[in-house]
DNA sequence: TTGAACTTTCAGAATTTTCTGAAAGAATAA
DNA sequence: TTATTCTTTCAGAAAATTCTGAAAGTTCAA
């Protein structure tokens, strides 16, 4: 594999963005490389292409492994290990969501719940609890929602995505549908 | 305002999480403080409560201002400026999404589009372009989708959120609905 | 068991990010 | 105008993160 200008710009950009998605520049670059390479790459080749140390490659691959974003390939008669990105682009996005949820949402929700259980000691804490409850409910909704999206089959998800701004229309329609099915229930 | 243990744990946790959402620890803490304080706070008070320098508070507030997450309040007969979190929790989440989209998605989409326009020079680049196109389409879908969610009215959004895992059901239903309305069109 | 070819680990170096505090700037009152 | 009370800026300090490369670990063939 060779770093043509096209591939280089993709890899570097992914490096910059990577840090936003919860991993560092090098990890982003390694992953970008593996995603657009048809052939699995070995650790030395990755280090050479990106101009980073062998140790750094090792740590990056370990990190990507913990995110389940790469898999190790063993080639016939090769002692070296080769690495490949894992799953489809959809799977990749799902993994990133999943991982972020575990690292960011879950601990936050747990803390907020704890605070909600506490006895408010004064006026200020009563107000604080009110706000914290709002935040908790919002985060919980978002979490449940993304989880339910993740459990949809890929082609259903695709349909949903393609709907785009049609979501509003679907919702109106769903409203009438729901109120017909359950006329007694009010939102 | 005083930092009781309850409020302190909330503020510190938000500080840690803040960096995940695109701003640093101090900015997260300042924002957390403003969110759970019923009264607007002045810059000195914020600095004292968090134990950070006056200059740092100023920079943090500037950052939050650029995100449109805080607003300045002028009190009768006070020379100092007071700060308050702006809008509802929903608004806050929207602002964060919006800002992240601008900073992360838009530049990436633009780069990917550029690469897609390039002429592939060899087999490797042909494969790379294929993958890049997949990523582009996925990101574009997600972007359009979140934008359409953002343009929904808060109460519609709420309904949608409350649907949770009902999304699957709605989708099935939508399928039949769509195929009845547009029987000629195939996905 | 040895040696070759690889991988992993981790202390300290390099780099990047964040924070401080002094100085400069702005608004207002007298 | 000057004094007072606030805010902002930014160079350099401090802290946090990331990276390197040598050493230790692993695997396997002979």
C-alpha cells in the first residue's frame, strides 16, 4: 500500500477528527488506513506509512481492538499479524456510538440518579435537583432512543435514514395512528 | 450560591464530561454551575466557587457565549455583569449538536466530497474511493437526519423520544403507509 | 534450547492543551 | 479629567496527553 495524496489527505483528516470521537490522532489515522486499504496491513507497514514508532502502532491497535473496530488476520506461512477494519461502515458507526454511550452516558446517568435520590438541603438544592432531573430525563431518552435505533436491522435503519426530513410527516401520521389505537390515552 | 457536596459532584462530573462534548473541563464546570443556579452569577463568584483564575473564567464565558449557551444579565445599579444559562435543556442539547455538526461533520463531508471528485489513479484508489463514498453517504444521512430532528417542534420531538423502542413499530407501519401512497415507487 | 522474528510495555521526552496573573482596556461616576 | 471597578488579553508556567525507543515478552522452527 502506498500513501498517495488522496489517501494521505483522508488519513490525516481522520486523524484530526478522531480525537473528537474519543480516540487520539494516531488511532484515528491507523483506523483510516485500515478502512480504505483492501489488503490487511501489518504493524510495521502501518508505522512506516504514518511515520510513527512501532510502539505507538501497537498501542493504537490495542485501543482499536478494545473498540472492536479492527480484527487480526493470520496469513498462511506468515509469522506477522495483519490487521483489518471490521464490519461495515454501519457497524463502525454503531460501535462508536455504543462505546461512547458506555463511557460517557452511563456514568453520567448513574451520577444524576444518585443526586436525584439525595435529600435537598435548601432552596438552592431543590432548584438544582429540578434541573438535574430534566437533564437526566433528556439523556435517558436519548440513550433509549439510540439503543432502539441500534437494534433495528440495517435495512430498516437505512429506510429510516432515507426518510430524512420526512420524519416530521411520519410523526404527524403516527400521532393520528396512535390516538386511534389508544383513544383513551393522552400524552 | 454555595458549593454543597451535591452541587459540587454535579459540577465536577460535568467538567470531566464536558471535554467529550467539545469544550474543556473549566468550560464544562462553569456551564454546569450556571445551569443549576437559579440566580445569575458574576464572574468573580464563578472563579471563587470553582477555584480558578479570573482570566480563565473570562475565557470560559467567552467560549460559552460563542456556543450561545449563556447570556449576560445587567442588574439595576450594578456595574458587574451577571451570567445565566440560556434556554431550556432541549435548546442546550440542540446547540451542542449544531455546534458539533459545524465543527466536525461539515469539514469532513466537504473533504470527502473533494476526494470523491478526484480521478482514481490506481486499483488502491478505486477501492479507497468506494469506501470513502460509503462513509460520505452515511455521514450525510446522519447530518440530514439530525437536522430534520432539530427542526421539529419541541413537543413533537418529545413525542418521538418517548416512542423509544416503538420506533421499530412506527417504521413497519410507515412502510405499509408509504407503499400504499406510492405503490409504483420501490426502495 | 537457542535464535530469529515478531509484539508489547513503559519510563521519560516531546508535544499540546490549559491555566494563571499581570497588564491593558472599558465603562462609569464625580 | 481622574479614580474606581470591573473585563479581557496574552505570554509564559503548569498540567495533561501523546510518542518514542529500548528492553522485555512471545512464538515458533530447528
